C-alpha cells in the first residue's frame, strides 16, 4: 500500500476531546473539554425555534450571511475602536478552529516559521504543521505566565511569518497587559511579522484585568488577523460559528481558503445568532459577573481542599499542581482520576512544549451544582490517587 501523509506524525488526536470520552466512559464530572452545561441566552434559543420554520435551510453567502456580518461588524467596531467593513473585512467560519486554520493558511507558506507561546491550545501546533510551517515555541513562565522579552526577540530574529497570540489564554488564563502587547507589537513591526490572534474569551476577563484587542494597537491593524467565535460568549460551542476580522487584502485570501475548506457556516444558526450579536453592553457585564462568581466558587473549593492551583485572569480554566502525588505521567493521573475520583481533567503536558507533567487543567464553565459535585468528589483525591500511585 502507498505510504500515508507524514503531516500528522508529530501529533496525536486531541487530548482534550479524548478526555471527554474518558469522562463519559467512567461517568465522571467532565471538567476537561471547555463547554458549559447551562443553556444559551433565551433570546437566541427563541429565535432558533422561529428560524426552523423560516427559509434559512440552504447555503448562505459563502463568507457569511449579510445580516450576520453587519451585526458582527457593528459589535466589534464598537469594541475594537475602528469602523469594520462587513463586506470587505470579515469572513464567517465554522468555529474559531477553522478561523485559525484559514488564517494560518492565508499568511504562511510551507517552510515558514510561526511563533507559538507555550503553554498553548493544542490546535496551534497542529495548525502550524498542517500548513507546512515550523513552530518556534516561546515559554510563558509560571506562575504569572510572563514571557522573557529577550527570548521572544530571539524567536523573532528567526524571521517568522507570524506569531499566534491567545488572549485571554487557554489553558493558563493569562490576560496580556497593554505593555506586553506593545512589546509584541514592536517586535512584529521590527521583524515584519503577522500576528494571528485567538480572542474567543474576550468577554470573560476578571477585574482588574482588561482585554485589549491586539488589532487596536498603533500600527497593528494592517498586520493582525483577529480570530474569534460566538462559542464561549453565548454558550453555543456546538453551533461552530467563528470569524476572522482583518484588512481587506487578507480577507480576500481567507475567503478563498474558507470556501474550499468548508464552503460556509450553518445558515440557520447564523440567522439565530444575530440576536445575540445585537445584545447591549449589559449582557457582557452579566457574563463577566457570572463567570467571576463561578471562578470564586471553584477556587475557594480548591483552597478548602488544600489543592495548589493557578488563579486565572481570564477564560474559565484553572491549572492544578499534582506534584504531591508523585506521578511521572499526568496522562495516567487524569485517566485514573476520571475512573477513581470521578472528575475529568486534561493533562497539562498536552499544552506545553516543555516537559511539564505536574499540571492538569480543569474548567469551571458549569452550573454551580455541577461544580459543587466535582468539589465533593475531589475530597477523595488524596486518598484514592495515593492508592493508585
């Protein structure tokens, strides 16, 4: 038989999605894959019910339904501080996963280099490799997950085509400060590099931290490809509605990549989601307040149990330090924890280029009763995980 493609030799299947399957297998509380167990906003669901009886069941315009793009442009123009053209500067994608892949394929050629901060959402390394590019990993140093400017510039000196910036960051919850973003921007200009942003957690930021859109920095609009989605903001991760916002010259290329990857995002779901894009600022304040309460609830529970953890500045993930349990493999730890303790987590090694095996990721985008149940089960963590060490 002919040899298969070598593109995927250096990475596995998604560890995050695998841990959801492990959680289901053992009936564990799934705090691995980051999706909520509560409903999307009622107004969006009500509109979805109406759409089912209307004429939105065929293809929309390939790069996004007109009213969806207009509503998105209005929302993001207000937030990003510039007038965004819905017809020339937006392409709607099948989730931010496709947005990132399309962005990568739009700006890189095989053999190009791309800077990726570590820890990173597992797709970034795979996106780079599938595009034929070579990742350059730059560490974010715990517990603050700051970068060393000299190390970052050394990566830029390798003349990368792009840098990937997840802000707020998955998995560590870091929110990059203005000064940090300005440092990245200065390097991007100095070394003539694109910046591809993943900003899906843009509305889930904890005070006093503030989210700054990278494209809003002086001189950065021209070289920034802003990717995001509606998944986290409106609790509709299964709808797979994402987008790219960028200068028209970049969007023209992204439209072509998107067209041949997926043709278009689901037309009925775009129509139903328009109502969410038109929510006023009170919705986003309520969202921030809701997740702040969930973070405080979950972190207090971990503190009461004496479990060491990070404190996220944004997004809805927390990294637990499992050093005390003495496991060489965080993968084994997570599989046993799902089976014996009944809580699903993601091994931290799937997010780090460095040999990190003492961290696991949990998320708290769940109903309060789900979080309390997870914390109740975690009370037995030391007893049960010591037995199976």
